[in-house]
C-alpha cells in the first residue's frame, strides 16, 4: 500500500537489523543524544546482546559515513566518550589494530527496555 509517506532504507541498514529482534527506543532518550555517529551507535548498541570487537571499517561502512579514515576515527572516539559519559558503554573501550573493543555498561547503564 502507498500513502502520503514513503520510507526507504539503505540495504546496509536493512542487513544490520534483519536478523535482530525489534529495537524500541525512547524518543526523549534518543533526542538527548548529539546528532551523528553517537545516535547511530546508540541504536546499534541497543540491538546487540553482547558487544564484540568490530572493525572500524565495518562500523564506518554500516553507518554510511563518507568521512576519511582519520575523520571517522576522531568522530567515533568523540561518540564513544559521549556514550561512556552517559553510562551506556563501559569506559574501558579501546581501539587496537583497527578494531573497537567495547562492552555495554554493567546493570544501571543501557536499559533492557526503554520506556
């Protein structure tokens, strides 16, 4: 069916969420985040049961960034600091060998269900 609105999603985004369960996020919580990669990472983290080391190039490709490697890395680090300061990520994240090593914050961080 078609109506007054049409939504189109990039196939990379569809692939990212295809096999996952639905992710529901509070609009208020989402809007409190700065625009950019921090917002994208917030949704990515919310849909993951456990965060495993991930290549920076994979994150860059999946989020659709067209920034240079250095610019993306700098923006990613800023976003990770933001997410750590908001108690969503454990502050012990680090980047080594082109991979981000990270984990969700222990209980009291990102809620299982946002309301």
